[in-house]
C-alpha cells in the first residue's frame, strides 16, 4: 500500500477535461516532480488533491485513508500539506510568528487563549531550528511584507517543515526566485526529512532533474509519461509536448 | 542566560507592560475623578462605549470581520441586565453585569452564525440586518423591554452591599474603571496568545490558515463570543449606571459610531479602541456645547482629517513615529 495514492482522478470545467483519469502514487521518501506545459492542469491537480476543488471522479488516499470527501483542513490533519504557487503568507507577521504558529497548530495548542508562544521553550527551540536551517534567523522578527521574495519562498517551505506532514505538495517552490537564489530553495529541500514523500510541480528543468527520482508528465490533464528523469528526457512524446529543445 | 530564564523574562516583560498600562489608565481615572467631579456620568458612559469599541476591535480590527451591527450585542447585555433587575428583582449590580455579559456572549454566538456566512459587502449587510432585527424585536416585545418608552424601574442595590449608586455617579464611575482594567488585562492576554495570533492570521489570509490545518470559521465564532461578552458587559454597565435602557442601545447609529471611534483610534490595537472612544465622545461633547448648531459638521471634519492624514488612526501615528525613530519589526 502506498503512503499517498491518487486513483483515476477527473475534473471537468464546462466541457473541458482539466484532469483526466490521473493516477499517481508516492511512497515514504519519494521525490517526484510533476511537469507539463502551461495549462496542463498541474495546479488544478494540486487543488483537487488538497480538497480546494471537488473532483468529478476518482479517489485520494493518504496512508490507507480515503480523504476524497474531506475538507482541506482534515487532509492536513491526515498528513497532506501543500505550498502555494504564489506565496501566501501573513504580511504583518514575522517569520518567527509564522513558524511558531505552524508548530502550535501541529501540537494542538494554536487555540490556546492565554500564554505567549515566546514563553514556550519547546516551540521557541523548534522555531529557531527551522529558521536556522532556512537561513532566516537574521530576519526572524522582521515583517514578512518587508523581506525578499526568495526568503518568503523559503518561509513557505519552513511552514511545511513545521507541520511535519507525511506528504508534501510543492507548487513551483522556485517560481519568481532569481536563479542565483534557487540553490537556497534546493538546499532547504535537501534538509526535508528523508521519510517525507514530496511531489513537486516545477518548470525549471535543471532543478527538476537534480531533485526528482521520478518525473510525471502531464499534458492536457492527462499523464503522458511516468519514469526516471533520464527516461523522460529521452522520450519523444515528452520532448514533443514539453521539453522541446531542452532535451537536446 | 538559559532558554527558560530568557523566555520567562519575555513573559514577565509582557505582564509588566500590561501592568504599567493599567497603572497609567488608573492614574488618568484618578485625575479625571478630581478634575471633572460633575462629569462622572459622561466618563462612565465613555467607558461603557469603550467596552463596545474594544469588542468591535476584537472581531473587526483583529479578525477582519466587517460589521455595522455590533450594538446588538451591547443592547443584548443592557436589556438582559435591565430586565433581570426590573422584571425579576435581580438588583445585585455584579449579578446584573454577569447576566449582561452572558447575554452578550450568547447574542455574539447567534449573530456570528449568520454574519460569518458572508464575506465583504454581504457580511456588512448581514450585520446591519442583525441590528435591525434586534431593534425591531426589542420594540415589539415592549412588555419586557418598554418598547420606544425604554425600560425603566432598574434600581441596582449597593455595590457589595456597601456603595450606593449615588446621584453623582461616583460608584458607577469606579465600578466602570475597575471593569475596564480587568477587561483590558484579559484582552491583552488573549490578543497576545496563540489564539490571538491565529485570529490575526485569519484576517490576513484565511486560505493560508486553512492550508495549515487550523480552523477559520469556528475560531472567528469563538472570537465573536468573547467580543459579545465584552460588548454585553458594556451594555450591562450602561444599564446599571443610567438605570434605564432605551432602543438607542440597539441602534444602527451606535454601531456605526463605534466603528468610527475604532477607526479614529486605530484598529487591531486595544489602546486605539480606548483612545478613539475617548477622543470622539469628548470632542463630540465639547463641540456640541460650544456650537450646538454646527457640531456635527465639525465632528465630520475631524474624521475626514484623521482618515486622510492618519489612515491607521491616532495610534497609527505613534506606530509610524516608533518605526521611524525607534526599532522597527513586526508588532
């Protein structure tokens, strides 16, 4: 049994098949990339899997539990966490507050109406550790609205780390980040727990080929290939649909 | 210094700043008591409305919920305390305050179930519908509420059996000051707590909060209940102090004015709510006595000036100065 399994997932918007009979499975420790041209249905797939859109057909399973009809929140509790293609953070709060809140949420203490997280040593220690791994310590108490975009992307990963999921869906974690800073994102991903299953959507093929053990290619809402990076690069159908000159 | 010792210092620092703020409020209260002996009724009213504005700050300033119907919770507290005294003979002022607080919390819970279903403009319309329904209900059930004549016959017994509610309003005033200090200390704890942080996060991005697995809707419902309790306490205080409850306690005008006071002082800031209320009512009182014909125009000019030149309110000016000359960073 896979840790995370999507079976025959389908979704139509009007007459358009945006996700067509897609099946993907992940085991603990998997590092899988989901690639495809713009409009292939990658983000729709993430929204379907995380419960932000209801599928027309198909099943989503996490650790043997059918979560297809559960709310996005319930899926997080089941161990499925996502990041967003466009950064979604709390602009008036600091990176420290973001990470601490995610830790408190994981610990079931986020609704405590008394006490200050800064007076909770276990929360502070873990927050400091995560911010340290992401090199965000120097800006730990700055407003997020004032920090660099690359640092915001790192903080998105930090939130996922703090929630300690079983499965992590990363929607273009390096989108909008200068290529010189992509290495920081890669380093952060290298520090993710080894037993965590990661499915990453990404357009930067160098990044994808360095990161992924397996690459799934989506075109027009359908999986057209599933294999190792080398197999993907050599496949004529994928080259035709997506990679183009990159494979040469 | 060990981590434990360091974090304890942070906690102590927070408590110390709250106690200093309480001392400051207490000092101002003492000065006002001696400086304005004939204005104690006005000061008590300011504190009652301050509790309403603080309660709006919880849901609007911190939680981002648009409401123009919050006086429904204030009125629920006022009528509950008044009916308890006038119809059931419950005249102990502390018991009346407790009844008002509970009534406000219940009204907060019920109205949140309606208001939080909407977003933006629809939320605002729902909140207006709530205050209109509440007012109409109070008008219709005149046997209990006195209808448009108001609910009279409220005669609170001496506070703790010792202090009578005198004509000059001394007992009401000190009761109001103590209630304000207690509420302020509790709310400071709440807004600094993980729950308070979660509410602030919901205002900024509810989808992100949901993606972290935290509850959005029920968190706001809880904040609404807390807010209702504070507004209800304000209403009950008003009933105890004035010994009458009228339909104006359930008016759209009071709701809207309270929001204006909050914007004037600065949202998501407990001091802002208190300063905004004081400045607005004091200014309104002053201008209306100086110029009874054009005072509304002058109040309007003040508001336009503040909104245009200090959109974050009076406390926002202080924050800007602190960011400019002091150390920056997240609040």
